[in-house]
C-alpha cells in the first residue's frame, strides 16, 4: 500500500537531491541548448522517458528514489513533471505503457500531452489511462523538494515563500545546503525565514540558542517546535522554550483579539449587504419582501452565469457580474412590484404573504430551470488566500473584499438617498404620499425605482455571497430572517441603523461563538434582538417625528 | 366544568350595575389643573410652560393656529404623550402623569379625536356598546351579557345623536358627520366627568353644527367640556370662556369678545383668519 | 401512466373513493421510490430516484424478473419527515408496492421505520448512517460506522501518522454517534483526551471563520493533526472555502470527510481542496469496467455528459440487484420469503468485488480512502485489503457493545443481547406480531 | 354563557353539523365497509384526514389572533410544535423498556448518546394527566411571557410578526441541538402506545381521528364564543383603532394577551394530536416557513371567519397530498402562485366569496367583518 520510510533512508535521499540540484543549476545552460537541438526522433534515447517509466513502475515504497532520480537527473523538465505528478496529472496509457501528462481530466475523454516534448496528443478515453498514484505524504515531500528548487529563484518573494515552506520540513540532510543558502542570501526577510527554518530543526535537536531565534516568531510551526521542546526531557531546554512560548502567547492574545474583531466585522458586512436592500424596500416603502432572499440568490446565480460565459476568467466575470447582478435583480424587482406589490398598497402584512409565494416560485424556478444542485462559482486568484499581517494574523482576502464592497455599496446608497433627485423624491413620498403627489412627484414611478433599487442591491449582495457560500436554490432562505432582524434592530427606514446593526450583530455573534458555540451564539443573538425590540419597539435609530406615527 | 357554572351564574351582581361615578374630588377647585407643562419632539417645543385650569362643569373652548399645541395638550391629558416637565392633576387627587390611557379613561376623561375614529368593522350599536361605562377588564368583558337597561341607555344615546335608524349599519359606511356624531355618542356612553372634544364640527352641515352646539352646551354643567375648534362661528355660538394657545403656551384667556379684541391674538391668529 | 395512477391516488386520498390497486394487482412488480424531489434534500435525493428508475428500465429491458415487469411508483416526501411516514404508508397500504428504495437522512428513516415494520414492507436504505439499528424490514446498503469512519481513522493514524484529532460535524444524530464512536475508539488507541477536539455546527452553517482558526490553532501544537469531518452537505462549501483561504493545505491538516462525495464536490471549486480526503465505499473514479459501464449508463440515462455518480447510487445499485436475486431465489415477491432468501445473497459491486447481504441486514463493502482532485473527482489512495461486513451495533458505544443482530431463525432478532442472552424488546415485539 | 352562545348560532350549528357528519361517515365507511369495497376508507386515509383536522385546528387558532386581533403571528408553529413535543415526550416515556436498548427510563436517543439520567424537564411525562396538562401549559406559558413583553411595550404589526418569526426560528435552532435533550434533528419517534392503546392498530388511529375532530369542534366553539362575546368586539376594536379602544378604557395589551394565550393553547392541542398520528415530532415543525404557510391557509380560507380557516387548511393540505404525488416539481409553483393570487385577488378568501354569495340576509354576528388595513401602521 503506502510507503513506510525510515528517516535515515529519506535523509540519504535528500542529501542526493540537494547536491544534484546545485549540479543541475550549473548544468542548466547546456541542458537548455541540448533540448533545443534535440531532434524528435532522438526521443527514444531521451533519459526522461526512462525516469518517468521508472516513477510509474516502482512499487509505492520506492517512489522516493524514483523522484530523487528525476531531480538529480538535472533535467530542467523535471519540475514540470513533478508538479504534474503532485497534481495527479501524471498517467500512463494502459496498453503502450507510455507516460503522459493529463492536461484536462474532466468528462469521459481526457486531453493528454507528451511529457518529453510537451506536444499535445489529443484526447483519450479515461478507461485507457492509468493514474500514477500519489498521496499526501509524497506530496508533502514534493513540496519540500520544489521549495528547495525555488530557493534559487531570482524573485525574492518566491524565495521567501519557499523558505517558509521549508519551515518544519527541515531535516539533517537540508541543514548544510540551507546554511550554504544562508551565506548566499542577501535579502533580509528571506534570511530570517531560513534562520527560523533552521532553528525549528535545531530546537528539535535540543539546541538552546535556537530557542532564542524562535522566541519572537509567531509562526505556528515555530510554536509547534517549541511546544515539543517543552515536552522534551532536557529541563534547561524545556523551561527556556516555556518562557519563549509565554512571550509568544502574549503577542498572540492581541492578534487573536484583532482576528475575532475582523471575523465579527466580516460577518457583519455580510449581514449588512444582505439587509441593506431590505432596509430600502421594507424601511422606505414598508413592503415586507419575503422574496428578498431569492433576489440575493438571483445575484449569486448571475455571477455563476457570468463565469459560464467567460470561462477561464473568473475575475473578469466577477467584475462584470456586479452590474449584471444588480440589473437582473432589479428587473426581477420591477416585475414583482408591477405584478403584485402595487396592488397591495398600505397592506404590509399582505405583501409579506404574496412575496413569500413569489419566493417559493423563484426557488422552484431555479431548481427546474438550472438545477437543484449547487453551482460552482470559482474564486478568482486575487480573491483567494489571505492578506498576511504577521504569522499569526492574516485576513482572508475574499472576506476583506466583501467587507470593502459592503461599505462601498452602503456609501453609494447614502449618496443616492441624500444627493440625488430620486433620493429626494423617495423621501418625499415616504414622508407624505399625497403631498408629494400634489407636488408633481410621480409616486408610482418612485415606488418602482425604489423597489428596483432595493432589489438591485440584493442582487449585489448575491454577487458577494457567491464568493463565501453555496450558490444554490436555498441560498436566499438562509439570509432572509437575519436580514429582517438586522433591519428591525437597526430601526426601520434608517440606513445608518442597518449598518450599525449589521456590524454590531455580526461582532456580537463572533464574540459569543468561541465560548457559546455557533448554534447557541445565534440563539442568544436572536433572543437579544427579541428583548431589545420589547425595550425599543422602533429599533436602534427610530424614524423621528410624526411621519413615523403614520 | 366549574367555569361554565360560573359563567351561567345569573344572580351574580356585575360590577357595572353599580353606577360608574368617578371618585374625582373637586370639592376644592378645578377638575383639571395643568402647571408648567413642557413637551418637545426632537428639539421642537410643542408645549411651552403651559398653565391651565378647567373648572368643574365648565365649557371651555380652545383656539389657536396650527401647531399651537392643542392636540398635544390633549395627548398629555389623556396619557398618550408624557410631558418632559410639569404636572397635570385631575381633580385634587389624581396625578394624571402617573397613569396610562385606560386608567385615565376609566377615571372619567373622554376624548374625541380630531379625525373621527370609530370602529368601522362594528355596527353603530356595537360601537356604543363598547363605549358604555362598565367593567372593562378582560374576563368580565368576556362574560358580559346584553342587559335590557343597556339597550335602553344605548337607545337614548342613539336618540340624542340621531342615528337610531342606522343602529345596525357598520360604522364604516357612515358619513363623516355621522361618524363625528357617533364618536360623540360614544363619549356620552362613557359618562365622563371631562370631555375633550377635538374639532367636533369639521365636515358637518349647518344644522348638524347647531345640534352639536346644543348638545355640548347641554352637557356643560353636568360634565366639564373642553372643545378645540377652528370654526370661529361655532366657537362664538357656544363659547363662554375661550383660551388662545400659541406656540405651546396660553396667549390669552377670557370671553370670546375679550380675546377677539386682544391685539396679540389678532396679530398671531385672527390676523391670519382675516 | 404513474401520473394517472397518482391522480387516482389523490382521489382515494380524498377518501371515500376506490382503493385502486385491488384490480391493478399482481402482474407488475411494484417498486416504490421514496426520495425527496423537492425541498432541501432534493439536492441529494433526486439522483437516487433517477438511479432506481434507470435500474428498473435496465431490468425490464432484460425481461424483468420471474417473467414479470417492474414498475416504479414515485412519490415525493418533499424533505418533510412526517410526510416520509405518510408516503411510506401510502406506498405500502394504498399502492401495495413489493419493495421500497428510499430515504437519505436518518430522521426520515426513523420516521418511516415504524410504518414499514407495521405493514411488513421491505426498505432498502442506501446512505451511510450512524448504525445502532437493525430492523427486520430494512436493508442497510450504505456504510455502517465500522465501514467508513473507523477504517478512515486507521488510515490517518497509521499511514499519515496523525496524533491529534478534530472531530467536526453538523449537529445531528449521525455525526454525534459517529464522533462518539470515534472518540471511544481513539482513546482505546491511546490518544489523549486533550488531543481530541469536538465541534458541532448547525445545518447549513456558513460562517466558519472562528472554527477554522480554532482548528488552525489546535493544529499548531506540534503534533500531526487531521480533521474528521461529518459536516453535512451545504455547510461544506463555505467550510472548505474558509480552509483554503486561511491557508490550511491538505499537507498541513488533512480533512477526511464522510459526507462529501462527487455530488457535493460538483458544487465546489475544488482547486484549493486538492489532497483533502474522503472515505467511501465507492468512488466514481474507481478503475473497474463494471464502474465504467455504470457511468456510461448513467450519462446516457441523464443525457448529461457531466453527470456524476456517487456512493449512495452504488448502494442502490447493489441493493436493487440483491433484491432481484432474492426474488429469483425465492421465486416470489412475498415479503417474508424475500427476507429469508436475501440473506447470504451476494452480487457484484462497482469496485470490482462482491457485496453480500449479512444476517444483520447490512452488507459487506470495501472501504476506500480518496483524495480530492482538481477535477472534482477522488483518486483512491488506500483501500481495505478485503471487504468489511457492516456492524449494526457499534462495539465502541456502551449501550450497544453486547448487542448483535441476526435475522435468521432461530435467533431472529435485531438486538440480541449477548450478555443477557435475551432479545431486545423491540425485536421481541416484532417476533410476537410475526406469530399472530 | 359566552361558551354556550355559539351553540345557538346558525353558522356554528352548520359547521358542527358538517364536521360531525364527516366524522360519522368516515368512521362508518372505515368500520363497516369491506376492504375491497369501492367505498372503503383505509386507515391511511383516516390518519391523513386526522392530520388535516389538526392543521385545521391550528389554522383556527391563528385566525383567532390574526383575524380578530390583527396580530399576524408568524410563530404559531412554535406553539404547535411545543404541544407536539409535550405529547411526544409522554409517548416516549410510554415506550418504557421496549426501546432498542431496553432501558426502562431513558429514551433510545439518550442511551446511545450515553446520557446518564433523565433531565429534570422530562420528569412527570410518564403520567398522561401531567403530559396533557403540559400540552396546554407549555405553549400557554411561552405565549404568556412572550405576549406580555410584546404587548406591554406595544410591539404590533410588522414588528410583532417579525419577532414571532425570530421566536420560532430561535426555538428551532435550540431544539436542533442535541444537548437540549429532545432528540435533536431526529426528534421523537418510534412511539408504541397512548393511554394503553397500541398506536399501530387501525382502531387507535380511528380513535385519534375522532378525538381530533372533537377537539376541533371544541376549539371552534371556544373561539366562536370569544369572538361573539363583547370581548370579541373589543378585540376587533383593538385591531382597527387601538388608540380609541384605549381611550374607552380597555386595557388593549391585556385583551391581546388573553386571546393570544388562548390561541397558543389551541395550537398546542393541535400539535399534541398531530404527533401520535404522524408518528414523529422534530424541530422542523418550528421552521418559520411552516408558520407562514399556516397563515396562508387562513388567508385562503378567509380571514376573521373561523370556518374559513378550516376550509383553507383542509384544501391546501389536500392539494399538497395530491400534487406532491402527481407533479412534485410543479407543486411549489402551485403553492407559491396560490399565495400571490389569494392575497392580491381574493383578500377575503373563499369565505369572502361564500359571504358575497349569500349577500342580503345579514345576521349581526354571522357576517365576517373584514379587517380594515390599519393594523400594521402602528
């Protein structure tokens, strides 16, 4: 089944690898020339072929050797092969036994290429192909090896990244080459990383000085190393590590606080996005739009649709789907307003029922037209991963963007409400419909616009949510109740209220979660809102004056 | 099944058979007494150091331009709005500021809104029935039975407000004027010691007005009546004492002639009228 | 034609109308399909309905069984648990079906169970579940905990060298029980209590920030850490997203999931998930001709090139064939005859082996560990040398340690207590009803 | 006398007549007809009808508060479910040692999540009388506390609707938690017998069906009694002109509270009868969607006419039974469309149609009084 390696053997191999890497680098130029001059016919005696076949054939227990063989061959295609291997893309054709790289492994027929020449070999039924097995353990080692390769990259960031990958992966065999690397390296941060990486190993070896190196580090692997040191039987080391950890814990506390706050705000921003559209339709028009969630859903599906239209460019698609999502949802909103809500003027509770019906219809529509399954929405490169503040505190990018997006949307809405003609008319109509009418404001038109605006914003929320959660028929339901809570808590008809309410509820929830657990936290928040409404039936920021009484 | 017995227990003496005279003590002084009352809505001063007293059995008219604080004043008296400062006493015993609307109402203050509010989904008869001075607590109300004497009482009131023929119509279909009457009728059913009547004749025809005037004047003496009205003609036809409110405080007080000759008043009020 | 039947059915539901099947009786073998086609569970269950329909079509193409056609009777319990019981009763009492294939969630099974037992029907249940049950009338073709959870943990322990465990699950009975079992099992294996972190979240939980960062912290204690996830369907997408974004890669902290299959992955961008694990008894990527044929069939049936297959579908495939075999063996569709006949029946599964129906109404299955690939498929990295027989009563729960199930006479008991040597009351009662 | 009044009133007499006739016919057809007869009513159908009647009672309860008080409760499912759980707990205890683990005290789900002893709030539920009292008390109490807070601080209209929704949502989440000791998502199931009758026999089912019918009759009479009493008129007064009612000296909050609690108890009874018939109670009954659906039954049947609620409940659920069978995909379209059409074009519901049919002959109590639309503007 799976390889069980004894460390020494591994170490031995690593030793080779490093040496060979250095060699390979020097050989690079020649190799390059050679490959350019390589005639297609000469493939037969291409050493790479043997290497790959070897990798494919050896029993799992000796895969290491095969890999090392590839690395030490100094073949500059090695990296490509190993990456393909790491991504499960290395297969061999059942009958010919030829090793190929799978370019596209979706569907029944897979597109393959020749690893030696890189030429595309067209499609082949997956029945014909036999994947060359890999597992996490080997993948882990591959990462280490590739990292070593990268340590020589010209781009310092790449070097730093790879040095970071080395952390915790260092063993006896790597010490020497790493030290050599340290000599050569002039970039400070990369040096730090390498030093930490070495220190982690040395602490493991019981080296006291190394502890000092790690004392400042917030990196989890550094902490891991120290934790182990604490458990070691060398008392001196143990309590030195103890102190180091203590100091680290201090720093961590702050970071954790910051982290939780960020979590809270990010959850809050989601709530705000989901609720703000409602704050308009419900707060300003007094329409209880139970289909609000489904409008969000439409926005999310628009994103999915866009990504289908622009395959391979999720980022671009996402940008486009911001206006698109708005328009789709807004149009849906207009249709709803014209077809139903306009007949229910001043009967908010009836609008609740009707729109609930609409929400059911919309859901089922998506189920039948698109699919009951969730849809895949790809997260673009620039939105995945996280913004690293330090080793302990990093802010997930997608949520960071959503947070920013929420604030922008909010600001934009404020602008519209405060500065534009529409906003003025809207406020006029809500204050006193008849009066506004008599002043020549076309109330019905304002209603349509308002509802469209609210719906559109819901669409925007959907676009954002597609980056955080499922895009499926039930997407809307999961947010509708929360949205109402936020609006009511914030005070109907008050955008600021919605913002504050959303953010604070999100934060409260995240603060409670660690000790109350996710479910209890949510319950507590709900109960809190219920009680709060008893105290202040009109929410945080009630609408003032006689208008509110009406 | 003891409940059933309880309920069908016919020889039980219901609270409302005992006449509902409110224990308001007016032996010494006025029935309503307002001192230094102040109310402001987000900065806007609706009532400004208002001082006013209404004597027992008096008929008082209150006039004043829009936003003078007439309605707000009534809100304060009836417990709808709580003033920021000041004191409001009903008789010499009851501090109205410590009570809620129902308590104040049962105490004997009836109110007619500016915009006639009757229960549109109920018949005229039922409207009056609900207004009747009886035990208003939940369970007694649930058990309440329509006794002959109640029918008579309601009959009389229907007589006075001239809606006998409409007794079984839904109040919703009444004309504006008829609603005004019905609401007044409901006040009468309450047997209040103090009636607050907000613009009673709005939307009434001439003769309707006259009858209202008669009614109100006839009430005075038995009960105290406070009328807020814009229609100067009407005010003049009933007024004995008139109070002019302006910007939330008393501008002038006295007979109609006095106030209507008061230069101040003419400036702020009648001036606009003319 | 089922449509017409159902209109009638509606009428009969209106009561006071003919009970239709008195006449329609005998000729076709009626196969009831009890899967939600609407509501939250539709996502998972619709494909199972299609699977059974496909199998029936195939069987009929081959001339049915005992010279009789098979006929599907589809109802929609709409993801509503009481409705499951009602529809089951409808199938058995009104439609007089010979067998039912259905249910996904434990709660729906629990709600159907009394009905099937009362009306002595046959139910094939295709989903991996928490065990702790063995009914005379139910055949569990999905995995019991010992056919999924425990082998997966063994793999992590022995092959990945995991020492520290996060048991994360949705808060309902399957994860609860599975985690209880695993906790006991791990402790028996000498794992310290503080090396086990258990966490429960509500259905459809979407905000994983806190939990994932806890896991991260938990994982930085210097021991190899893994997450055993019994997180249910919808909650997985945001969970994996958060994992990816907080930079937890499979080589740092691998996640092994018991409820994430090809179906679920089809809703996720699997890029960041490559290398995370799942434990099942079947993967679409399994390299066997039986499997490839099944897939081709499925794609044909759905007319969708992208259509994926998953473990519960295989379970239905096995269960269906077992039923056919049993009917052939018994020479009748009479429930009791089939119940007796089916024990010991073995049919090929899709992973190139055979599945056998055990006396405890569970079946033998191979256990596969698969790694998520970037194409939404799993690649098998490990599998049990031989098939594992499903264990109705876990050996790691105090309550059920001594219980076994054996539906062969003379024991004929779903919860026989080896300690007391007595049969648990529930089964005793069944036997009593049997006698009447 | 307020209770006996409805019995002298034509509409109620008709309603009870129809109801009891239906009960009698079904019973007769079930008992007397041979299985293979075309007229035979199977136990399945009986239970189905029993379920409809439970929903009908729930709908009546909702109509009482919504129709006559203008309180649109989106949380009545909660009272229904709590009543159901009270009954469920009783039935659970009745299983005794016949559970899979044969534990005389602990229900199965507690055993395999190895709970050691019964949580305190399960005590007493082995006694029928206690459980049945709880069926009334538990929902009543919740309604009392919640209503007291809400009505005292004059939370009405939309706000009330939304926090009732929050209430049931919170309860749903709570009951999903296994720590609560109510069986989490699986809820309570595998019931054996009630008051000594085996739940898995047709006779018991018939009994439950009839019991439900009677409960509905009683519930209807109680509601009718309230709405035809002076209190009923006061309720309408509070619904349409809260301020005016207050100035007439009525404690609006008390009136609302009283009616709300009564309604909650009725919902609880409905739930309690529902559980033994469908054989399971689980948190999904708390789902806000269910509560909203109930409101729609009422809207369809016709608000502020109790019998309308019954019609609505039975119709919608019958449609559901049929359509989920015939065209599962189209079913939600149908339901959704229904919601829209009813609210837009049929604001008075089916009862409204009937009423407009027999226009002319007016009978003080009988004419459903259409609620005015001021309710939400508070």
